[in-house]
C-alpha cells in the first residue's frame, strides 16, 4: 500500500489480503474470509468500488455482532427434481456461490434447467460473480436477491422494495461471458452512498426525500427512498424479485429482513434465487428454412448467440453488457486500486 | 354491433365471434380460430386495444399468405428432465398456450420448476394470457418472446432488438393472480401504431427517427426505432430475452425472424420461453426467528406473498401490476368495446 493525495493505493493482490485479514480479525475463519475476499477483490479489479473494500467494514461489523456466522459451512441438500436447496448456515454469500456452482451446473445439465434455492445467507455484493461462476461451467444463469427496503414502488412515496439486483450471464466461446448485473432501483444504494461521500449530486429521477419529493441530494435520498429504474416497469420487475427471492423460496421479503435486522451496518440474512440453464438440453434442433444460419441445423447455441453479439458490437455507440466493467481492468491493474485513506484505516483498525 | 361516432361498438361476446369468424374466413379451422379469438376477446375485455381486434387483420393476412398454419396441431414432446419441448406446428400461439398449461404446470409440480421451450409458433399478442393460464394451475410463471427488430440497443441508433415483452404471474388466494406484462421497449410497437393512427404525439425518450434523432412523432418512430425502457438496464433485459427465446431454445433472434419474414403484416414464426414454478416444491420450511410472520414455520407461500401485496396496496398512489387492466373490465362491460369503423369493416370484409 502507498498513500497518494489522501488515498490508499493498493495492488489487486493487496486488496485480497487486506479484506481477508480484516474479516479474520473480525472473527471469520479463513475459509469464509478468503471466499469473501475473492469477491471483494474481483469487484475492485473491475473498478466496482461500491462492491469492493467499501463493504468490508459492514461485513466486519456483522461478524462482530454475531449476526453473520464466520465459521459457516454450506449445507447442500440432495436435489429434489430440478431444485437444489442450499442452506448458507447464516454465513456470507461468496462461500455459498463457490460451493454450489458445480452441483447446480451439473443438475442443470441433467434436467435442462435447475433452480438454486439459497436460504439463510448474507448477500452484500454484486451478483455477477455467481452467474459468471455458472457460466464458467457452461451454463447460462440468472440470479436475483431482494435487499433492504430502500426503494419506493412506482406511484408511492415510501420505502418498501429492496434495490433488488438481477444478474444474467451467457457463456461465450472465448470464456468471457456476456454478463449484466444491475439494481432494479435507478441506482444501487452503494452508489448513492458513494455520491454522498464524494459530495456529488444525483440526476433527478433517481430518488425522493423523506417527504416523497424529487431531490438531487444523495444525503436526502439516503433519508428518503430510491426510485425504481424505468418507472412502473422497473417497479414490477422489483416486485417479481421480492417474490422469487422471498416467498417462492421460503425466505424473507425486503421489509421483513429489515424488521428482523440488528442494524449493525452489515447485510441481513435472506435468500437468493439462482437459475441455471444448459442450452445443450433446452435447445431444439431446427431445420426449417430461414432459421439461424441458412443451414441452421448444425448451428450450436454459441454460434447462434455470437450472431447477436456481432450485430450489437458492429453498431456505433453500442457495447455488450459487462464490457464496461471488464474494460476497466487494465487501468486498475496499472494504476492500482484507490480508496479513501479513512476507509483504509477503518478496515485496518476494524 | 352498433355504430356511434365513426366507431363500431361491440359486446365482449361479439368480439369473440367477430374475431373467430374472420379467422375462419381467412382459412383457420375452428380449433385454431377460437383459441386466437379467446385471446383477442380477453384483451378487449381488459381494455387492451393494442392486442385486441387491432391485430386481427394481421392474423388474417398471415393465414392467407400461408405463413401461418391455420390447421396447426400442437406437438408436445415427452418431458426431458424439466424441459417440455413444444412444436407449434407453424400455427398461432394461443392454441399452444391452451394446450400446454396443464402439462407444463404438472411438470413444474413434479420438478419444482419447468421450462416450456416453445418453437415454431406465431406470437402476436400480450403474454399475460399464458402466464395467467399457468397461475390458474397454481404455478408462478414467467414468459418472454422476442418480436421483430424495432428497438435500438442502448447507445445505438438502429433497430436490432425486438420489443421483447416479459410477463410474470403470481397466483393469489382469490384466484386473480398478480400479473405484469410489459415490453422491454419503452413502448410496444402496437401502442406506437395506435398513437400514429390517433394523431397523438409521444413523450421524448420513447423513440428515435430514421436518423437516430429523438422525436415525439409516432410516424417517425415507426420509420426509425423505439428505445428500450429504462436506458441501458432495459436494453440489457431485452438482450436477455433475445437469448432466452432464441439461442437457448434453438429459435430465431428478432433480426433473424425479420430476415426470413414474408412481410405480410402478420407475425413471423419464432419461439417462446416460459418458466413455471411450483412454490410448494421450491419453498424451504423456515423456522428461524424473525422469518415471515414471527411464527413463520406454518406460513404458506400465499400467506407470505399476501403480506407484500397488502403493504403495496396500503401505500397511497400504488396499485398492483395488472390491476389497471382489470379495473377497466367493468367499464368495458358496460360501455362495450369500441373500435374504429374502418377497422371493423376491414375485419368483416378481410
């Protein structure tokens, strides 16, 4: 670590060590600490500050308060049909994701599709890590999680829905999947918090204050509510996420998680909905004229999806979802990961 | 039918007869004509003009040109794992939906989740009918379809993506599911066409003209492109729909469907992705403190989801997705279905 203009500058390797050691000091065992640290490291590697070291003090607080089990061991049940029920043992999400990627992908390859019904875990990060772990096993994947009531439903002026992110990954022949990961809120709360910390203002439409009025001040949005992305349509998708990651799995809705949370700054326990698809089992061989390539029959799903990606990439101004994140890697690798010195000090001393 | 101010006014029953007879005149057998007419009727009953009789001339044209098989018989394969592969036999979507609702729900009840991999059918309507058919069998359901390249991806100025609607239905104890059904475009092309017909202008942000410039003129958007809902996030969801309803199933992408279409005004043949979930199989019994009701263990998924709906409905200004559509039923039942007389004449003479 070196200091520069009130910032701590770290290599991507140092991010892992800093996070893992902080979590172990807070009470996690090395198995759990290192899995979380790999996710923190991946976020910083990709320039996603809001899911990187910024989250570590919250993780540490939740370990110290005893809310999160730092010695958790994931319990994976025998598949029931196409459902893999997974108990996170009250621990962090990343060790769960690392443990289930292979069995969930295997179940999808047998059944065509498989649902990872994850319960009793603390998710406090981006979702692209779990969908990309499944893509690395050859599956397309969708994941969603409901997370703390910070969002007002369309038409409303009060918090009820979580920021409720959704992620989707589709494997590509070069091994780098097409991935998106986005809050169904107009902005993730982490980004609103960072804007507040940096003294930046928000565009109108991102959030409302405690009286339900539009505001550009992130501090007021923190006290009020974020709005869904895309108006009533995004609000509907957010409601779907509440149902899929909650009642469908037998897990908490956002407002239930908040009601039972101890408010130590760390994530509450809850569920996660993960679908894996095995295209070689879901795909019908098509021979009718005009399908895919003109001689469609011998086309694989990857040949086929690459046709879409090629068209997208050929269009001026368009990039694939996830490419922005990956495009930041070389710069981060060269310039290092920069975090505010006070955040660094808090992690070191925490 | 009676005429009033250049409009034809029909009862909901007359809508069915008008549609069914027009489709039979155009060459459909009664099995196919009546299934389509039930979907047209349901749309008009709910005040959804853009998916009602407005579509019948396109259906009739596609029957006459031979693009759509008016004597189609749905072929449902034996389930492979959790996948039900369904060949629409080159016919309309509604008879497929009516045929698969029960077997797909049954498969979901055995496996927890089931994928309806629908191929070789012409979808030209809303998607709530199929998700609500599955909800009537006790399943939650998600459906999506890619439909004709009319939407520019985020950042781009040319059409590539379909309007790519998504629908989700969640069963409720009173038998009326919570349902949404929405284009991932900022507006469905049907609504843009109706705005053009009615001489109305569109809000900025709905579409661009043929030069890629923002416009409020629906006629220019018809020549240019619609924009995704919610900016880059909606664009990413639209790309997911292309992949799920296309390469995952071995079916066409939007631009492929357009390239092979005969442009008779009717829908091209393509695929549909339908997921059914059986909550009684996916739900984990939870007993830990703070979950759901304080005595969470005996709570059903329906008890649980009703807690969310109650909170939503208690909030001023908020209604449940789908309630707007259903709220129009009494007015339609009283005042009748009103369509432009020229549309009525076209259907009668078509």
